[in-house]
C-alpha cells in the first residue's frame, strides 16, 4: 500500500535508503533537543501536547525493559526508543512508516488511536476504509467494494479528497466560543449553588416564623414543610451538579476534538481527514445543540408559597419560580410607570391629533346606542340597580403585605371563589365565596390583568413580556407555567374554554394595539380590519371581551365600541359606540366584562364610577379610582387602585 505520509515535509525519516549511521546521529541530536526542554514550547504547544521525559518505548515493554522513547510511529501508534526506531528501518514491512521525533512527538497517543479506529471498516475491522459509496452514503473497504458494492457505479476514492472538508470542524473560533459559553454557564451554576444554600437558610427562617403564627396543630405540619424545603434544595443542588458534570464532560470532549483536528491538520492524510471529519462534524453539531439548550435553561429560585390561617391541612408549599429580571422600579406608584404604558393604565393621552369618531352630544349618542342594540341583538339585558346605602368593604390586605393593596384585576373561578391581582404587592390573592382571604402567592413582576378558565388563572406581565397561568386547588396556587411574548401584553380575557383574547401594545412611535386569539402560546387568529374610518379607534384598544358568537366589545380611550367579526376574526362593521363626554362621564375605561345575562360593565377609573354599557347608565358613583368590576346575580364587586378593599354592592 502506498505510504500516505511519504511526501510530508514534517516527516524526519522520509527515505528508505538513509544511512544507518546518519540516522543514529540525527536521533542523538533529537535526544539533545529533548533534554534542553526548549523545543516543545516553541512550536505549536497551543495545539499539540508533546512527549514528556517519562514516556517509555512500547515494544520494549513487552520484553520487560524500560527504555525512554525517542520517537513515535504514526502508523503503529506506538512510542519507540532508539533501538526500536533502527529496527523499524530494518524491516521492509515497517520501513515506510512515518516516525515522529524531537518536538513532533506527541505527549498523548489517544488522538492518533482515535483516528486509527475511525479508519477501520465496521464490516471488516482488519481492513482500512478506502472508498465511499455515494449511492449508499457509506464508507467502505476494498473487500466491501469487491463483494457488497461491486454493482455500485458511483464510488469515490478517499485518497482523492483534500483537507477542505476539515474546515468546518477545524474552526478555532467556533470551538473556543463553545468552550467559553460552557465556562460561563458553569460559573452561573456555581453561583446558583451558593445562592441555593443561602435561599435554603432563608426558607428555613421563613418556615419557622410562619409556624409561630399558627399556634395550634402546627408542629407536625411545620416539620413537613421544612422537610419539603430540604428536599427541594437538595434536588436543585443535585440538578446543578449534574449540569456542571455534563458541562465538564463536554468541555473535555471539545479539548480532545481540538487536539484531533490539530493532528489531522498537521499529519492526517486525505483519507483520514475525509473519514474523521464526518464523525467530528456530527459530534460538533451535537455539542452546539447541547450548549444551545443549556443557554436557554432559565434559573430558578426557591420561594415559600404561604397559606393564610384557615381550616386547611397544610400551612404552605415550597416550590421553584423562574428568576425573572424585572425592569420596573420596586415602587408601584404612577411615576414608576413607563410613558408608553401610561395609556394602558388610564392616563389621558397627550396626542390630540385623532378626532373622535362620533363627536355628538351625549343624548343623541345614547339614542343611537339604544337603536343599534335593539336592531342587532336578540334580547335586551335585564336592569341592574344596586343598594348604594349599604356598602360592604372587604379588606384584601394580608399580614404579610408591605404596602397597601392596589387591586388592578378580578376574576371568578368555576367553583365560585374569587381571585384578585394586587398590583402594589405583586400578588395573586384567593378570596372565598364568603369573601374572606384564604391564601396568596408572590408574583415575579407587576400584574396588569387576569382572567380565568375553570380554576386556572391567567396573568399578563407587561414589564417582562410574559403570560403566566396558575391552577388553584383546594387552598393553594400550584406551581405556575409561563411563556414569553414578542410584544407587550396589557390585557386578556376569555375567548372560549381553551383560548384567550390578548391585547398587546406594539413598540414604536404610534404604539398601536395588536389583538390576538391564542391557545397556549400558539396564535390562532389576529384581529384584522380595513382602513375605513370606523375602525381607526381599534388601534387605541386597551381591553377586549367577546360578546355573543360574532361580536367583540373594546375599551378604546374614553369610549366602548362593539364590532362584528367573521370566523377569521376580521372586522366587518362597527355596530355601536358608547361614549359619555358629559355627566355621567366615562373617563379611562378599565375592567371591561360581559356577564352571562348579556350585560356589559366597565369602570371609569378617572371618572370614579361604574357603567352598565347596554343600559346606558352608571350603576356606581363616587368611588375612588375603580379598576375592575365583577357582577353576578346578587352583588356587584368593585376593586379600586387606591385602597385595599373590595367594595361590595347588593343588587336590588
């Protein structure tokens, strides 16, 4: 077989007729270079590890002798002493082998052995791979060619390949980038381990403090809770250690990969490069995928989900939540709200260029609304009148709250219980049917709006651009799920038993609204409309609810509009507009809801009242900054931004 290294300029023993005395003299010179300790570091020490003085001759080991190696045979993948190098030149079978001496001797032969293993035919291990069958996409040896592939027409000789196929796997910047990313991830995991220990101690202290407040039947439940915290902490530590070990293994492989590439570049034949690069390419792609997955893993932190004193069989729950980066200040006052979200909170817009669609008097507007409703709906909603003299104030502030509650949204679960979103304390709070506070859960950011399907509560967080969902069991909120959104979510409502309507604020100078129907993270429909004048105010929509099978009702600046839509969520016409520029005014509508009886209610946050849209009147007045409303057959519940109370009005 022709020697693939015969014309390699790196080869010291190129000629078979070299004089033995001259060869021995060169070997002695090489020995002198090794003893000087200067040659290895001066040539390519960043890519290949060279031989140490403790490496011994492999053939001599079989005779029980210990001889210092002065050469390395690439073909045999063995270290050789001076005598064995001379013997290698004596015999015709090994005379053409490439022998590395001096600074070219590798410190570790593993990479050479790996290359040789790749060269073996899987069907005939005693033969080297020499050809590639293009039709079967297989590397084959001469025996395979003669027997199994003799009828194949497209056969490539691997010796004809050049080293360009090694370019992708030999990119040092790419490999270094992967290693750097792994090291950064390892540093984060080490930091996470330290934080886990601190969080563990913090959780234990919280558990102890919480147990003291219960007084009775607490010892056993407290021990269960602390054991759960211990288990969660150990689980996270184990998970972090597993990740670190995997990163270390991958880092070691990439180091080995880099060494193999370096050896192939310097000493590999075309055939070796063609064969080994295929395997290396697959493995480097696998490493890229693994590194990409590790980078997308979100860190978790240990928190204690507390349950307020009640007739329950558990006092809390320890779970992990995603450690989100919140870009808002800690205070939840008006000054901390970004300008582009002020409109969502109900502030009057400074842009006065858009004129009202219906610039008419209040009386004529109410008449138009009444006619439109009578013509385009099947039945008129029932009248609603509340007892304004006997108002119950139900506090939603818990003993754990650091600030007065600011209720920004409210929803009713399928079992009759109520969940409110506390904006200032960043919490969800569970309220029983008799309006007592049962439990609460800390949220990762400031909530803007909530809705519920069954006993699952959905929450939108505009500052971190995420939608969360929490399932409520007996008295606790289960561990949440979430997904990220491209645009800023500002409100959501129920479309059907599986899907939500979500209003997004799009980035840009105009910051127009985008309305989507989603099932989970999948966008099912996006609201579309023509450029007709009647659809202009849709871009100002902050809240949307579904009314009937083919209508959407929207809160737009200081008015409520109803649009007919087709099955693809395309607006076909505007049915009516409810606007109250005069008393009783409707300023900054929030908390838009549609009840099962066919009524539509909305809060006027800056006009300090609550309106029944289809009855064209206010039902609650003189209430400070109402933000949300919930109506059933017996009562009207209003949540306000400036106090921690639920205002409960009986329907008469």
